[in-house]
C-alpha cells in the first residue's frame, strides 16, 4: 500500500511537537503557531549573513567553516555589545562583574547607552 506524502509543513511541525511531548521534551524556544517561533535564530542567521557571508568568499569549505567559527566564537559571542548587559559586550560585563566581586567597596561606574545607531 502506498502512502501519500505529507504536503503540509504545518502537519510536520504539529507531529514534531507531539513527538517531543510524547518523550517528555520541551521545545527550546517558541511554540508551533506563535509569531515568535525561531525569532532568535532568524535574527542570528540574518546578522551572520549580513556581517560575514555576503561580503566574503572562500576557496574551500574548510576556510568557510573556520571563518564562521571565528566570527561566532571569537567576535559575536564575546565582543558584540548587548542591550541586556547595559550596552557592554559579554567580555566587558564579565570583567566588570569580577572587578566588583574583588573590590566591592568601589562604586559601580554606569556605562551610558550609545548615541545614534549602533
């Protein structure tokens, strides 16, 4: 007996959600049908493409993989400023946190939000 192929992506996503629930697994972000499903990753991939992929070409797959790894681990995750960290990079925020732990009597210097678009 031949089975009809699944024609709807929605059906697939609902089945995937059911499968997670059957195994006691919670999805990592978003839920089926809401407007924020995968919004964080969509934003990340967009940024990666604009800042690295569209303006660079590589001769080999290894070169591309190394460049993407360097971008993510060497710059995006450590030096990119983040609003949730008071417009500091994760490295700056962590350094400030450790400084406060070792010198709790020193006043905390507030970093102003950058002016203009950044």
